[in-house]
């Protein structure tokens, strides 16, 4: 965005904008997510997930955050798709939340682990029926001959599973990004942005500031 013509105002900072001071970055993330949920028109839980192959080729895409706690940030996907394959081969990822209405970003970097089968089952069974059928029908990230082929598969599965009991495919599950660092970025006038970074330190977190 263009620089403001007014004199720079170095306040308010993150604290004086009503965001709680916290040694726990997950409390701060929850506060920011709550605010985004009230201002973003669509999907305040949307995040970019960046992965990398073992030989260094990166890729990124938007997915939805489905859960988080002190262990990390959880999303679900087809483990046989591109991002699933990259995460299995190279279990590290970066996440980026961007809330335009609030002029904020949160960046997360960390190691990745699979969620438990029980977690995956619980979330899969909470999804809409057609979404569960789609998860069974899709060979994610692989060539699709035609849209009609996908629709045919969904129709076949719809007939095969007429009720609400639809099995979770073994290749459909979730990943948890266990953060090693979490950065909170707040837009400030004249690009003198407020950047706070939490870095894992033993069982807790160290907190520091970064130049904009």
C-alpha cells in the first residue's frame, strides 16, 4: 500500500491495540483469530501452507486451519496428493495467515507430524456428506481426464453409501505443524511495522522484536 503522507506514529503497538501481552503465542493467536472472525468476510481460518521437496523445490497453497492448541496447528488433506507427499518426505512446513481487514499477518514455521487416527476420524465424520464422498472419489493432484469422471465417481460412491456411514479413506488424514517460531506482524504507518517473534525455548518461548 502507498506510504501515508502524515508524520509517522510509532504507537499504538501490538499491546496498546488491545491485544493481550502473553508469554504464550497461542493465546495471542487466539485473540487475533477472534478479531479476524469478526471482520473477515470469508474464511478467517484460511492460511497458506508452504512445503518443500527434499531437494529444495517449494510449493504453496491455501488451506483451512481446522484446529490448534499448544501442540500446534492442524489441517486435513489427502496424504497421496502433492502436499501430503512432500510433507511425508520432508516433514517441515511454513504457514501464513493474512488478515487484510486488520492489516495483520502471522507466520509459523515448524516440524510436521501426522494427527492420530481418532482425530482424523472425528473431523472426517463432522464434514458434510458430499465432502466425504469427494474425499473418497478424488485422486488429489493427479491428472483428471474430465470433470465428468470425477462426477461419475462421486455418483457411484453416493449409491454405494446411501446413509451417513461413509468410511474415511486411509490416505485421507491430517497434519499438525508443531511451531518452532511464530511471528506476529502488525502494519504500522510509513512501513515501520511492528514485528514480534516467539521462538521455542525448551518447554516455553522466548519473545523478541524484529526490524520491519
